[in-house]
C-alpha cells in the first residue's frame, strides 16, 4: 500500500490561521513561561558579550617557504591594524613525511626569531584549533 504524501500548506493560509488564533487568544501580559525565559536569557547572554572572532591564518598543508612568507605578511598587516591576538593554524603534522611535523616547529621558531612583531605565543584554545594552531600575541606598533 502506497503512502500518501502530506500536502504542503500554503504559507499565506498558515499565516492567516496564526493571526486568527492570536486574535481569538491573545497572549497574556504576564511573565513568559519558564521555558521561554530560559531560552531568552541564553540568547541574550550570547548576544550581549559576543567575543569577536580572532583573525585567522591557515597555513596547514602549505609549503614551508610559502607558509613563512604568508605568516610574515599577515603579522605585519595585523600589527598595522592594531590587532592584539590572532590564530595561526599550522596543523599537527600527521601528513608529514615519516610522520615528523615540519611546519609547526618552523613556525614556532620563526615566531621566536621576530620579537619586534611577536610578544608571545602558545597553543590555541581547543575551540580554536588546539594543538594544531597557535594563539599569537602581537606587539603594539611603535
């Protein structure tokens, strides 16, 4: 026996039905239901203090010389804009020949050699890349 498909409702008809229902049963002016209050407070908490995403440079799977060149240009540009922190994604090196990471150690070394740009760096927070990314703090432009 073949199943019958549910016919799609016309959006205009649904809207009219909703408006008719609201006219007959207006919402009370009392406090909202607890579920609605919870949902509203979660939404408000997220929207009140949204932390803007940090600028991000994706270097993984890039040839080393190209990656270091891009890193240098990116850091200079972000320092000129007054950016304080950014994320550099280097990957974990699992695809490297012999399983030995190449890019991540080279980028760390490069960052250590450029104190005029870099105030410090550390492994990025898990939600921003964890062990496959670096949180880089830039020096203010002088």
